[in-house]
């Protein structure tokens, strides 16, 4: 005979259990008790969803500086160093996103007919990595360039780094303050790379998943930026170096003595709203959290055959994006002509595919490029492969909370997904040819970070 619990659990207690724990608990009950508990849990979850939706729609955003280690408001940019910023804390506060403000003045050397250009990652490559540590563990890790891709995907014809579509009103002073990411590069002439970029914590603005409590003890965290080790070189790695030495001799990049500051702001809400003096409340009980994941790259990419790599994070993925870096040139990650086929596979052998673009089914890479332009109204940088973007399906506005097409790689679902790419040529002369993959994922464990 199965022993019965002395008292049924409340729905709030059930909601904090994992799915496995819930199943084990319900299995220990009589059928009537289990049905009663399921109904109570469903009603409780609906109440929480309604309350959370009200909170996210009505609570207004607040801004606070993330003070750097060492004090002050901003940190000084220095190649090869790590800049650490502390998340602020306040009663009832929840972090929505981080805003990074970059203000770097530099001078390309005159040299002998020295010329310069931005690499594909460009100003985002002032930094090689972003980390967010929360509760003593790494919650997020990504290349900053991935945030440029995410920003481009937000809406159709949306531009990254606060740029404005040509033909729309763009105040010159505002542009100078916000979106001068990549100024013209001329030897002997000082240039200022000044811009802001955002890192959202949430899957969607009106969805509580991903929002982080920042309320002091137990909910503290830091954000850190790893500054690029090399600011410029001839034939540089297009992901890790911002500036390409395109010609001449005597090329060099000299940073200004003082104007090289990085400031980080937290965008948060604490329930304050315009309707009444009583703060709104939000509950994260039973909710997953989000994670930016720099997945295992496919290093030493070779040409002439399909190279497959498994997506290693066994989670629910809202966004899966790879960058093909073929090593042939520094002016682009790859070229349209060099990418011969791409495929998203259900297994390591590639026998069962979600989709394929290439000669094997009488299509080509251009068919993928057409699909991207059709959906977003513009092109991604050449070499960027968007395998899945859940928020673009089943919705009119990708920033709302209705509809999705997630890639579920949890056990029992599509746990063996591989991507495959075939290129016509690679080179390892100047840097490693590879495929880097980024994921924006859900972690069912909530704020307990897996691994």
C-alpha cells in the first residue's frame, strides 16, 4: 500500500517543484487527491500569469548605474583586461536588461599610405566576451556581436546600435551621442567610437521568464566585459579584432589618454506604476530563466564536405545562431559563393533533417538568404546562419508574448540536433577557421544554473 501524505501541499509549494518532483508527489496521492492538486495548481498558475502580465505591462522602467569594481561610474578601457561591473540592488527590484555605453577615442597611425577598415564584428569586437555572474555562478556568456544580431531580429527593418532607417528623422546630436559605433578610419585623424547596445534578460518584454531579482543578499551579481587583446592588425580574426589594416605600412591604433570609458546601466522595475501608490507584485515561482550560451564551437573547419557539430546545451532554445568564419578573408566572416550548403539535422549522421539548403535538393544558399530577407526586410552579415528564431513564428509583433517555435533539446525531445555547413574553401594562415554558435535558451531549473 502506498503511504499517503499527512496533508496536501499548497499550489504555491507545488509550483516551486521541478516537473519530476511534481510527478513523484502526484503519483503518491489517490486519484481524487491528484486531480484536486492538479486543478489547484492550474488555477494558481493562471492567477500568477495574470498578475505577472499586469506587472510587466504597467510597472515602469527605472535606470541605475552598475558601479565598476574600484568605484566610480565608468571603467577605463584597456586591451586584454576584464572590466567588472556590479549589478545594483533595491527593494523589490527586477533586472530587465543591461545597457552598455562605449566611448572610445583613438587615432589610426599615418604610417606610409596606411589604410584601415572595420572588420565584420566591427565596434562590437572592442570586447571578446560578456559574462553575467549571478548568485556566484555564470548565468550568461556570449560574444557581444551576438547582441547586434539579436537587435537586428527584433522587428522587420530594425537596425542595431540605435541607428535609424534612412529617410526617417534622425537628429544629428542624438546620433552623435548614441550611434557612432563605426566612424570613418583615416590615418592620422582621431576617431570616436561612441554607441550603446543592450542585453535583454527576458525572452520577450511582456514575459517574466529571464527577469532577475536584484534585491540584495542572495540576488547579487556582476556583469563583466573582456576587452579585445588586439585592436587592429593585417588580416585579423573578423570576430575578435575590431580594425583591419587594409594597406600600407606602419599601421597602428593608439587609444586616447582619457576618452576611453565604458559605462553599464541596469534597466529594472520594482512594481512602481502610474495608477496607484501600491507597488505591483510579480512571482517567479516555477518559472525557468533565460541563459545566453556560447556553445561548443566547431574549430578547424575544413572544406569540400559537410561539417557537422552537435548543439551541446540540452535546453529549450529560443534563438540558435552560428557564424561561419572560413579564414579566407577578414573583410567578411565568409562569402555567399563560399557557403555551398547548410542544414539543421535531427541526428549526428544527418540522415533526418529539419531543413537543407544546397544542391542535394536542387536549392542553394541563396534560397536561405531570400528567406531571411523576406522575414526581416534586410540581410544579416554574410556568414551568419540563423537556425531558429522562435519569436518570429505565429506572431504579428515579435516582441509580444503570443506564439513561438522553440527548439526543444531536452531529454525525450530533439536531444541530438546537429547543424551542418559545407564551404568551398578555408584558410588557417592568419586565424582559425571555425563555426561559432550562440544560443538564447530557457533553463527549466530557474535561477539554479545548470552545470
